[in-house]
């Protein structure tokens, strides 16, 4: 600064450009080089992770099908009052026939029927069957259409049919999210689903509770194992480590099926208990196809994810700390509880986050051993993706699940602090 | 001079025409099916002879269970990699509705029966969708452990609801389709009225109430192999599954299991061709379908698996099992002895009511 003041001009670099400019350029080149180094990873993450998840999640609100397939009808319906209890007038019917004739030509009307059938039972066949007859109509010559359509199928003379069309004609809808929390979109606003169709909120709660139980049992079972591993001589520890890792290398399906053989009523455990005489032959324990089965199998499968971070943290705890505590008069328990345990908490934290987040999205194990009460929300997501083809609802459920995980992660950060998590 | 040239040209064109046609078809195709013994039966009966005749390489993909979702995703991505797909009729209807499957004209695009009967007449009512080419009739029916029922072998489907006469667990599929119908039949609804009753919300409640009486005694399955395994282990006294799976438990594995054909529900499995294939691939797929669904080929498949051929003209040609050497006819779900009391699955009904009833069913299950 004093230099600048002394010479009365900007400081110049060797090649005559101002130093500030030259420095900025050098920094920019450095930044670009750094960016180029991470570019492969960045592009990979973008292409394989963020874009697919983003497009999938956008389906939870996207609802273009109705407005794209029936553009004229949607406009014509705007002036119709759904609450009036009266059928729409001829212009709506005429617009509808024009739209349908165009849609049938490219076979989109049945897709629309499938879409609307999620909201109102019967729409699927209404569109499929009516399509065959509307195809023969001429939008210019055959008017008026109101009576013709009602003649083709009496449901076109039902106010409910038009209400559903109007309610779900918006391009951005909250309908899927409402469905995902056991509610539905109606002309009168959001309403609860009938009681006999409410299932998803229960499943969300069940998924959360069972994931917590699985995480807790992993902590209880994994902690002593990790402790032993960390305190044995390296050679023995390595051998034992293979035993921990072995299940990792076995197919998930094989391990899950093995639990089936173990736990079922004619299975290994029950046979042994009956043979020993602890359990009567006609009162065999029910240990599978329920929540117990899911918790046992998933705890076993996820256990390595708990043991490994615990082990690597415990390895860094110096035995001298516990010895020092004991030398100052602490009992074994006090030395463990006041010295060793607090030092091992970061390992528990890391393991818990891993296990919990893996558990909450688990699918195949609950499907096989979960029966009716031991299934997770992901099983419903899978059903809507592959069976009912209601991808909008599946995306909404997935988005909620993602939000729940993020909120829990945030809460964990607030309470425990994410800096306290160590993987080693 | 000019004339001779023209004639020569015409002659070459005429000669080349059939050749050119063959060259316009792809030389490789991907066929999607269910895997296991079923795919093997198709390999023996269809793929191997077709490859031998035409030199076409056939790739197998065992993805039929997720076919609908995958085809939809492929279609959206604009890259359909499958040429012929094996699906159940209900899925074929969905694919057709979604515009994901090609519409087929049975009479021009499928082979007529040897006696000249047109394909549409030969398949008859089994052509349930414009896009669907039926292949086999299978049934979902019950098997029971002969050693667990004593002298009191069940003869009626309602045995599943009779926990006093037949104590022990039973296995049912973890979905509403079929179970709701059986529940109503056993609750006293006449067979022909089942779907009228099931249409109403009271009817649905009635079916669920009936199922509720055995809810604690049921193991719910989701894979076709579950019930055979549960029966073999003695975990269940009876259970529903596809008849071909039970055939394998009884005849191939010699387990103490017997068939309960009562109120078996017929369903269809067959081919669809995905929409949006390139002309060469579509021509190849149509050529394959023409071959693989003719009378003899459908009858051949029954040598390897106990599912009934979908053509009426194939039934008399069904012979013996290729390895076991037993007559296959008595093991067909369509055999008159087995088909004394059958239940016809209503596709239109389930296309409409599936979303609604399935949600109620799953909510009831989770309670």
C-alpha cells in the first residue's frame, strides 16, 4: 500500500501486468485445475445420483398427463362449478370428445384412465371401454355430445367423474403427497382417506420404530465384540475380524433365507427346544413372519456396519487411560464408564448413523421374513413402483423418507454433534 | 433390348424378394421370461427349434416379474432393449393400456391351426387384450400335506377356512386377488355373483371379515416358490400356489403333497411385443411369435412343465413328460377331472378395482 502510494501507480508483475490481476489469474488457474481434478467424480455424482433422484422426486408433484391429454376439456371445466351438483354443459362434453379422439389416435386415453383410477375406482375401464366407441365419433359432425356420451357410458352422466377430472387437472399437484400421508385431494380440499384405506402413516411409524430397535440391538451386540477385537493381540484380532466380515461376503438373500430355516416353526431352533423339552411340540415358538423375525435377521445383517466403526475408534483409545484411572482408585466399572465409554462414543455414533440409515430403507429382508406386521415403508414403495405403477405416489413416499432421514441427521447433529462421529 | 433388361430386372426382384424380407429382420433377439423351470420349458420347446431354423441368436432375460415397470422406464428413456416379453394377462392389459405393447391382429399375425381354424377362433376367449398372445393356461390352486390331514383329505377349497378340521398354518398369497374371491365363495356367495358382491364396499368388508377368521393361521407368500417350500418343510398343512410348482413338489420331489383342484383360478400367461421397436426387430419378434405360438409348439411346451396350452387345437397333442415319462394330460389344470369346479378370473374387474381393493387389503393385513 505504501509502495503504491510511493510510485503513484499499481504494483506491476514481471511481465508488466498489475500484480493484483496477475495474482487473480494464477488463483483462477489453480481453482480450475482443482475443479478439473474432481470433475470426473462431480460429473459421475451428478449423472448417476443427483439427476436421477431429482427427476424421480419431481414425479411426486408432476401431474401433466390430464392437462396434456385433455387440454380443451381442462379449459372448458374451469368455468364449471364442481360443488354445484349439476353436470357440466355441452361445451365441456364437446371439448372432451375432441380431446379424446385426438388422444385415442395416439393411445393415450388408456394411460389417463390408469392415472385417474388411482383416485377413483372404475376410471380405467371407463376410459378403455368408452374409447372404443368415442373413436367412431366425429367432433365436427356428430354434436351434440352430452347425451351421446352418457349413452356410451352412464358414468359420463355422474358428477363424480367430472369432479375427479377437474380436481386432478392441475399440472403441479399435492395429491400424491396427500395420498402418502393417508389423505386425498378433493374439490373441497384435503381430506382424510376412509379408515379402511389408511396404512402408510402406520407403516412410516413402524419403519422408524423398528429401525431404532435394530440400531439399539446392534449397539448392544456389537459393543462387546468390538471391545474384544480392539483389546486382543493383532494376530488373533485379525482372525476374529474375518469372522465379522465373513457374513459381508455372503449373499444377502442366502443369509435371509438361512434365518428362515433357523426360525420357522419346523426350524432348527424350535426343533432343538422341543428335543430338549423346553417347548411342547404343539406350542412351538412363532419367531418368523412377524416383527421379531425382521429385527433378528436385520440386526444380524447390519451388525458389521456397527462393529467396524466401533472397532476402529476403540483401537485409538490408549489402554494407559484406563490403567491411570484404576491406579487412582477407580473400580473396573467406574474406569470403564467414566473413561473408556465416553472415548468410544464417536464410534457408537458413526455405527448408529450407518445402521439406522441403512435399516430405514431396507426392502428385501422385511419382504421375506416380515410377514404382515414386520414390513417397512420401502415394501410399499416397491409395490407402487413395480406393481401398481403409481410412480407419483412412490416418489412422494420416497421424498418423505428422505426428508425424515435428513431431519433425524440434523437433530443428531444438534444433540450429539456430527464432529463427534468418527470412522476411525 | 430394353424389354429384356426390364424382364431381367423383374426376375431378379422377384427372386430377391423373399431373401430381402429375411434380411430385413434382426439376427439377435432378447426374450424376457420368468426364469427357472418355466424358462427352461420355453428354451426347449420354442427357442432351440427357432434358432435351429433361422440361425437367430436368442438372449434370455429373467425379468418378467418387473417387466411392466422396466418396460415403462425403457420406453420413457427411448431405448427398449427387449424384443419379446412373457407376462401374465393382467400385466399385458396394463402394458396395452399404457401404450407400451404392440397391438396384434390374431388372424393375420398368428398361425392358424393345422385344420385351418383361424387363430382368433383357436385361442377363443383367451385373447383378453389386443396386445396379448396367450401361451399357457395356469391355475392358482391349493396343495395339502397328505400326512397331516389323516383320513380326512380336503375336497373343497373352503378347507382353508376350516381350522378345526385342518389345524395348522396355511399359506396364501400376500395380495387381494384370488383370496377375496375364495373368501366370498366360502362365505356362501354363488360363484357367478362373486364379482357383483366384490364391487361393493360391503362385499369387500365381507371378504376381509371371512379372511379375518384365519388371519393368525396364515403365512403370506410373495414368491411362487414359497408355498412348495413351506409344504415340503411341513410348515403349513395347505397352501396356494401355481399348479406347475405343485406338480414339481409332488412328481419330481416326491413329497407327501396332493393337489386340491377345487375352485382353482385360471389365469393366462403369454407374450407381448414392446411398442417402439425398430422395423427389423419388430419383424423378427413377429416372426418368432408366429412360430412359437403355433399348435405344435404350444403342445411341445407341456412336455416340460404342467401348464395347459392356450390353443384348443394343442390339447390333443399333449404327450408325456420329457424326463419323467408320465402322461402330462392328467396334470393339466384344464383336464376335465381337475377342472370340475373352476373359477374364471375377471380381468376387467381387477383392472378397475385393483388399486382400491389392494390398498384395503394391505391396510387390513398391516392391522
